[in-house]
C-alpha cells in the first residue's frame, strides 16, 4: 500500500559517484558555494572501504518486522551518515583538511620509501639505484671489451686520407672532359679538376686533342680537396714553376740565351723565355734609341734579375757580351790582362770585356808593404783564375801561385811573368789538390 511499510532497500553506491543535489524549490535560499576541484592523493590504507551490499528483505505491511528469506547474514557495519551538501560530502570523503600545506611534489607522487602510491608510481620501472647488486658492472663495458684491429684502423685512415696538398706535384691520368676543364684521376676518392685556363702555358683551343682520355700527365695541386673530395690541379702552374727553376739555373751558370722580341713600350722591349715574359730595358740594348724596330728580331741576352716571387725577369743585351766572355773562363786558366784600377785591397784587371780582381792577399807570398811594389796602373800581367761567379760577375785572380820561393815576384817579376805558362801547370795541380781537400 502506498505510503505504508518499510522504505525501499538502499542500493550500494560507487564511492567515486557524486550525489546529485536535489532540485532547489522556487524562492528557497541559494545552495552554499562549492570548493574548486583539487588534486588529491589517496592512500590505500586510508581509503574508505565501499559500503557492503545490504541483504535483500521482503516487503511487508507497515511496521512489520522484515522476514529473511534465506540464511541470516552478519549485520553490516553501519555506514557513516553523509551530509546532503556536496561540499560537506567532499570534505568527509577526501579529507581536504589533511592535504593543506602539501607541495606539488607531494601531490604528484609518493616518496621512494612509501608503498602503494599513485597509479603512475606503481607502474614505473625501478630506478637504477634500485637495480640488483652487480647489474651496473655487468652493463658497463670498457674499450678492451670491443673488437679492435689496429692495422685495419690505420688502413682505413690511409684509405680516407686526403690526396694532394697545396704545392705538391702528383701524377694522374685523364679520365674525362667538359667544356670548362679536364678531370684527372690522381688516386683520391674523387678525381682532380683542372680548369681550362690552367691546362698549360699559352692558349689551348682544342682540349680533346691536347688531353685525350688515358693520357698520363703531371700536375700541381693548387687547392686541397673540398667537401666532395675533389682537388683543384693545374698543369700551367707546374710549367711555370719548372720554367722559373730552369731560368734560375741559367742565371747561375751565366748563360747567354736567345730570345725573340714580341713587343715594346716606352721603357724597353718585351720577349718570351721558357714561357715567361721577359723585359729588356732600353739602357741594356745595343740599339736603345730605335728599340721599336727590334720587334720580331732575335737577340742574345744575359740575366740582370730573376725573381719568381715578384715575377720579374729582367734581361740585358749589353751584358750578353760579358756573359759570353765568362763562358770562356774557368778555374785554373792562365789569363793576361791590364791593370785598370788600384784599390786599397787590390788591383782590378781588364781581361777583355770583363774585370777580374787581384786581391792583395793573392799577389805574392812575401811581405808586401805597398801594392805598387808589385804592379802599377796600366801595366800588363799574367795571372791564374781561382774563382768564377758568372751570376755576380766576379773573377778572382792570383799571381802568388806562379812564384817559386815566396816573394819571388817582388825581386824577379819579369822572370815570373816569362815562365808563367810552365809554372801554371804546377799551380793547377796545387789548385786541384786544394779543391779536393776542401770538398
């Protein structure tokens, strides 16, 4: 009967569910404000146990004692009375007063010594510090634990070492060609590239004819390899280096070379020598007043200045005669000349286009108080050549080697000069012996 009997049995409720507040009648006081949601941490030992389900009862008349239909179960523990207010329900269920003063680190997870923390900490793998003893030592490996072959390592370094350093001369083989240059295999991981302008001295019109595939060539490295391993090389730079070396040797030997005049300017004329541009000043020309007419003619010239760093090659036609004269002179040769100058340190003797120095220490083996005791200016004499330096234009003379006893030149100069040819043979043997001792 409606309104009579026991109320309907209470059904179990999930603790995570929140009660729905009853509808507020019109005109009633507003409900109290709810606290904002907060991050909570629930401990298992403090978590409230869910309400046990109530035993089913049979409905009966109002005020009647319910009759159990089955075995009597133990009486359940009475659940705490919950307030109808949502705010009060939260305080009772979650103990908000108990989390006041906690930091965010406390809310995010339990301390290492706590058990049964949040789900995040429960599913986390054990830290390295919690690893079993000896685990870290088994995982750590030293260099000796790895397979290492020193010879293979060094071979790999050699294989990948850069090929060619700047200024190095390398051998290569032509393997390809493009309109702007030639590719040469020089043994690196990438071929060397030689630009068209660096393919040689002068102008090259046909690269295919000049550099066919398979042609072995010698080149100079002008730029080391880039990120792709390619090296820039040059045949022209190598040819220029070799030309300067050859010209230096010609200068050292005092040679006279033949050049063809190919241009002129206000200061002189220009020519080519071993692929280098040479210059002959007007003052060093035999016909300097009309130097424009020399274009196309071949001249014999000697060297005035050879400087590869500044690329200066200065020649002289007038000095060519001197150089030609030097070419006829050698150490141990007996020459005849005229004293043209007397200096405090010796005599300058004209040998026919070139001058030699008869130093005071080489005049006689005796005591010489005054140079004029031996020779006078304008006097002719015979002397032996002891040194020749064509590059510096110097010739060293000696008359003391023609003497018998030391000082003979001062007391019997005419005899020494008359017998100079015979005495020169003995002197040459002495010079050769001195050269052997020195060398």
